[in-house]
C-alpha cells in the first residue's frame, strides 16, 4: 500500500533475525526484544527539518519514522511536543550551565507512558488486535487502558496492589479489566505469561511488543528539534524498564543517519534509585547485562524494576555515548522534588526528581562540567503522587 | 518602550473609565472588573494567521494580544496550545455532529487555571509585585502558587478545607503560604479582603486583577486557529467564576476586529451544576445579573461559585451570541465522566464532564442541531480527582 511510514522490518538486535511488520510480533525466537527498522534514505527524501515546522504539535509530526501504515488507525489524544522548560534557578543554585526539563507530565494520562501507548495501540489496532494484556507499575497500565478504550480494544491489566492509587481509577474508569497482585511488576508478568496463551490476548508487556519504543523514541526527536538540532551535552533519564533511554538512543542514531544532526551524541545517563539499581551495578562492573536486584524498594515506584528485559540495550546506549549510570537515595529524591516545585514551579513525579538528584551528584563529581547543557527527563506529573510529601500512599 | 504588546489601556466595561496599564490596578472605582484594551489595528499589522504558524506552541504565540510588555518578565512552563480532540464515539452515541474537546487538563498544574496564572503572574512580576494573595477552590491557587514560585513572588492562598486534597500538596510544595478555611470560596474572599490592606499584598482574586482573563482568552484564540479560523456553532463551558467564558467572548470579539474570523460568533453556553446554578437562574429570567445561590453544593467543586463578580459579563456573552445556560445533576456528571473515559480515553475533571452532560440535554431539546459542530471545554484533568468514582475525597 501507499504509506507515509518508512518502516521496512522488525530486527532482532541480538541475533539479527528479521520479522515482518505486517503481522503481530512479540519477542525474537532468541528471547530478545525486536526493534523497528526504517528506510531512512526514503524518509529523508520525504521530510526534513524545514517541512516539520508546518506539522502538528504532536508526536505524529514524525509520521515517516513511525510504524503505523494507515492514518485511519492512529489513536490520538494530542500526545507529544511537550515543553522543554529552562530551569535557570536550579542551574544557578548548583553551578550548572543550561539545564532544561523535558516535561512529560503534560501528556495525556500525566506521564510519558502515553507516547508508547499511542503508537503501540495504534499499531495493535492496525493489526486487528481485539484484546491486549500487560503487567504495570501503574502509569503504563493507565495509559494503555486509555488508548485501548479510544481504539475500542479491551485491555487486561495486572498491577501490584501498592501501585499509585490514582492509576486504579484511571484503569477502571477507562473500562479496562484490572487485576491487583500482591507482589512486584515481575510477579504480575509471571502471572500474565501463564494466562495469556489460553485467552489469546496480545502481550504488550514492556519490550515484548516492538512499537512502544517507537512512541518513546519521539522524545529524542523532539529534544533535538526543540533545541534546533543542536544537541545537549547530556540527557539524563530515570531508568526502570529503560524503554525511554533505549528509545532516545534509537532516535539519536536515526537522526544522525537522516542527516538532521551531526557530531558527538549526548552522553546518556541512567538515573536509578539506590533501592533498585541493577543498571548502576552493571555499569560499575562494565557488564553488558544486569543481575536481578533483590528486595528492591524506592519511593520512585515507576523505576522499581529489579531486572529489565532490555538491560543490554540500556547499557549499550550508556557505553556507546560515553554516558553513565548513577543511583540516588529516596531522601535526595524528595529534596529535589521540593526544589523543582519551589524554585521552578514544576511539581514533578519522584522519578523526574530523581534525575535532578542524579545531576547534582554528577556536578559534584565534575562529571557534568560547569558550562555544559543538560536535559533532564521528567517522566510524569506530581499530580499522580498526591501523598509524596506525606511519606506514603 | 518598544514592545510587541499592543495593550493601550484598562477599561471599565460598566462606567467606561480608563486606567493606566503601567501601574498596578484592581477593580474600577465603580466596583466592576477592568478589561484590557489593545490597538488591534497595530496588532493586525504585526501578526496574522500565516505568521502565527511559525510561533511556539504556547499561548505566548499571541504575543501582541497579551499585556506583558517585556519578554524578560514572561513566566512560562510551556502552557497553551492544548489539544482539540475529536470525540467521534460520543458524537455517534448521541446523534451529534462534530464534537471536539479542548483539553485543558494537559496544561501545567493540570487545569486551565495555568493560563490565567501564567499571564497574571508575568504581569505582576513586570509591575514589581513581591507578594500576592487570593481565595481559591483549589486549582487556581495551585496554578498561581506554581507560577509565583517560578517568578520568585511569595503567594498567600486561602482555600476551603474541603477543596481537592491534591491542591494542598501543590500549593505547599511550591512554597506558598496556605490557609485552610471552614467555608466556601466566598468566605475565603471575605477573610482575605480584611487581611490584604494591612499586609500590602497584591489581590489577585478572580477578576479583581485584570490579566488573568487575558490568559484565559487564549483558549478562544486557540480554538479558532486550531479549526483553521472556521468557528464552531457553539462553545460550551463549565461556569463558576466565569472567567473562561468571558475570556473566550473577549477573544472572539478581538478576532473579528483583527479580521481573522468573519460571520456569526459561536453560541456560548454556560454549563452549571444544579446544586449551584446562579447564572442558569438569571438566564431563565432574562436578567442582566445573578443572585447569590444559597446552600450551594456539587461534586464539580470548581464551579461551586454562588455569586460571580463577573456575572453580568457572563450573561452578556450568552445573550450577545444567542447562547444559553444549562444546569446538570451530579449523577449526570459522573455518567458523562465515565463515558468520556470509556468511549474516548479521556479522564476529565467533573467540571469538564458537566459540559458533556449539558450538551446531551441541549441535543435532546434540539437546541443543539444534529449537524452542528460543538466545542466542549474540559477545564482540567481527572487526575486531580482520584476519588471522583468513590463518592468523596
């Protein structure tokens, strides 16, 4: 068919096996997530930075670099093109250069999860999915439930019972089927993998379907475009499942091949909580994969992921860009959350606050230099954490 | 000074007295709110719809029609240019034509209050304000606290103790001075008017300072631009203090004089809760002003305003556009809230849901015709009302 999308295949980053994007896919036979591949030469002939200016202020402006073939399948609530807000008071206080916050709290459902859900649900609808299922720490489930409702797809969501309360409301009001589980997201995943085969649901767990990352990568496209294609020195990201950092790295490589950016890529920084820091531990050892982090616990619930399926991709992104991984304590997270609100007017989620705490450590160690430009990813709105200052849900 | 702003004066809509916009002003000596006036011929020479396309996706794209003189005083968190989302499933279910939702839940602080706060705080900073004070039902206080923090202005907020809990967190985390009051927003206002003279705070109560409405009017500009300057048949708005509907009406008149729109203006519809419907009662009588609505109560807390200072301006907007006012019950509000989430994927605030309930009534009565285009204003995110489905805070 005649399509604007330049997708050509799904490719395994481990064993290089290729899969057809016109059929439903999950993991590679070798167990690795699949990544979407595009004909970037064709895309560069169809769109360029000058033409982008006339496109809508949503992630769909990067139409050619997204996997949906037919516009009629796009399920949109106006997601994307979130503000890149300067943080001058924070920068001054800590002797940093230019610090910007990419504020993903202003997306539908209040978190960055809306990007992956918009693209993932659109593609699922295009491929005829009627029911989908996933484990979640709350925010992804809320986003997928909302977009599935808009698409007329039934969603089945498994969530730890101590996930943020607001996400329960979001999931049920959207008409999704919610199961609360006593355990972690990894326990939800295990339960789900047992019930999926019998029910014929499409498994949209993190990185088990290949298109969520395509939505997330648009953060990288937007940061580059909003900075007029002059990249920052580093981009720091709160890292749980890691789809965001993997997506941004994928975006940067695509942008370089498109010829829209040049030179050195920004150093990508994974920020984790001290109570759940498997990527930081792997980074310290120079390892290519992480080990399961036992008894994990942190106030930044969204990054409580003891073992990420895409850990090797996260670590590759860090090593290839000469980035790093840094862990911060819960008290430092709360302090940074208060600072962003009282100095900059931004009430962020604890995961976003963790990134500021991480940047402060990197500045102290002079790993972040005085004159450098840093982009801090805030993955969600503080509105989803009404009790964050009162020590519990 | 050389400025992009085309503001010329503050004018009383009642007695026509003019005031200097280069000094701090509150109400007119006659007790009426003041409205900002612009040199629209000059503005039309500086900007036009074609030039707007290259402007940032924030409300500051309408720079000439905003009152801030010097860009350096702009206090921004990236507010504005919120999505105008189609609601095809709702339209089909109720035999409506095109229905769009202007989704103000995607603004900083999660409500439309951010527009007024961004412009109001920017102008306050420009005029040297160090401390400001206001009564609030919660969301306005949260927005002004956030923008005041970013501006380095101390905010003093008085709020009913049964206002949404999340707004307490927002106000305190931003470093504002919060006072909880046993009573309604009108009681907060009375307390405040006693304490303001002694403290020298700038009173930014609804319509008591003239610039909040300038922020709100950008909703009207955006709706027109997003519909490519082809206006809808009606715009329906949840009406408490009424600044939104007054602002949209002001925007439409300015747009007509700028020459960017032509023809009949959209009918403006004020939607209220049956438990607090002073404007609806006035409209039914054909009155020019409303009477205090006693013992008001509704689940849509943000529109629990028993007597609006700008009631005569709201009613003028309705009468002049051949609009109407309609009241809906709390049960209808909750039903509509569930419908928007489960059919369209949009988790809205009860005030936004009230507007859909109102549109259904108007469609039933054939006041809204089958083929007409309606814009529904959703003033905030459902995320601020985590307990809306459980019958209380």
